[in-house]
């Protein structure tokens, strides 16, 4: 994910949340400005607190303009009636996010030092109510230094959540670990952190995207599935606390943070990966648009026109049925694995979906009119089970994924109770 990536967050996901955004010194302060904008767009109120070092990289005036609130820098700020900004600011927060968190600032936290307002506020926060998230940013050698790694382990032991760093070009001209996460990644991490965790402790496997069935080395059979729904479901399941593996066909989508991704091409590749991953899963969600058939023979070389006007005759064989095979496995039949299928239909949506659910042997099947929604960012879904149909009205795929995951968590929780 690069700096120009727009976060796939539903409007208002952080509505009603009050976030204290802390900036310590570092060139990554420009990313904090973008992060602030993303927070506001997501519905949060943002209170910025800066160290004096941070003011060398970006001005409090700029951060005030972005946040719409006066910025705090000094612990001696006389604006609060009680002259205790460190107490007031920390008590009002739903979360404190320090990004960038410099090596020096992390060292201050590890040692419990409170020489200026930001560190003092972090020290004074209620540990059981106000989480502290750190977005480190520093040179690769500083990041790798044993002192920094000890300090990171200490602050994590003391209750802070370290979001990790990115690998790439650094402002100093070097290359390696230590870059701060991009603004969109920080937002995704914060939303995931604050989300309810109804799937905590569950392992979820999701298939997504199309498959590609080769005819020859340069041609193949595929479909228009973008993978957006499956990727949104993987992200929502991770936010719900699950350990998520995403088995993805050939798509060009960024992997949701915290999700393990396995890339595949053909239906047989996807079948092998999905069956293997399902052996240790609690929930299997098959959103992929898998090719039902493949060419019986794949040509070794490109099939070329010879000028005769004759058209190659292709014979087809049926691909393995991923959902049915997993749904009829011993783990699924025993109730240890909850299976969810998807059906994209062009007509008779409810009847076709119910017939497919029974044929595949799954407790829940999610249906939509396929061709009109391929590649789009929104949709509407029908949840089909043995009791009938529940509609999830038209919304973004992000919102639908969250609603679907919540519904699956409710059903799985009910079965486990």
C-alpha cells in the first residue's frame, strides 16, 4: 500500500470516537497530517498533541487546521481551568495514537519519563480504559538497535500496542525497516483495534476472486470477479478478532492488514489450498467465483491460426467443487467447521440460491445478482438458510462484509453455546 492509497473505510466508522493523535519528532509527521484527515473523514474527533521536536517538522497551525481543534504542545498550557492538560486529554480519549513514535519517545515511555506533555499524558492515561497505539518511525539502524528493541518489548509489556513498521525508502536516503505505516494503514489498524471481537479465537478461511484455467501458455478462461467482496470479508473477519487466511485468485487488490494471503491461479490450485487450510479452520467462507470447467488439455505452445479458417475444438472437464467438498468433510459434518457459500445468479435469485445451498450442503448461502455487481464497490445480498431469506440492503461491500461477519458470528456463537 502506498501513500496515495485511499482507505476502504465506510463513512462514519469512527463516529463518536475521540482520538488523541500524538506526534513526536520525525520526517514522518507529514503522514500524521494525512492520518488526521482520514480520522476526520471516518467521523472521529481528533485532538492533536505534539512534542517540541515534532514542531520542527510540521507546525501546530497546520495540525489545528486539519483537526479543527487547538493543538497542545506544552505541559504548562494554561487553557485548561485546572492547568492539567495531561489529565484532561487522556481522560477524554477513546484511544491515544502516537504516530510518528520516534526512538527517543519510545525510550521515554519505556523508562516512565515524562519530560513533556505527550509523554506525561501517556503516563497518566487510565491503563484499563484508554489504549495506547504506537506507530514507530525511525532509521533502519535505529529500529534494529538492541536498545530500541528492548524498549519496544518493555512498552508492549506495559500495555502499549506497537503497530509495527514498513520496509522501504527512508528520508535519510537508506532503505530498510523503520518507515512509519502509511496513513491508510494506520486507519485500518485503529478501526480493527476498536472493533468488537465476536470472532476472537476463531480461525477463518476465505476464498476470493476468479480462477484462471489455461488453454495454452498465453490464453485462458476466467471471469469478471474482482475479489472485492471476499477481500472485504477477510478484513471484517480480522477486525472481528479472527485469525484469517485469504485464498485469492488472480486479482490486483492489496492484502488486508493482519490477513495471511495465499495466491492461486486455477480452480485445482484453489481447491488444494482451501482444503488444506480448512483442516484447521473454524469458519470457511467461499466467495470466489470458481470456474466450473477447464480445458481437458492445456497446449504446450500458443495455439496459432494457420489461415485455414478452422477453429480449435476445445473439450472440457469438470473442476473439483471446493465448497461441496469442504462442506461434506468430516470436520464440517461434525459441526467443527461452519461453511458459508456464495452464489452469483443472473435470474431467479432466491430459488437458485436455495437449491444451491441444499446441493452444496451448507447452512448459509449468500446470494446476489452477479453480472451487475462484478467490480463494483457496492451490492445487496440475500442470506439464505433453511428458515428462509434475510436481506442485507444495498450498501458498500465494506458495510455488507461487516454485517455478514456479524451475522456469521451470531450463528456460530449460537451453535457453540
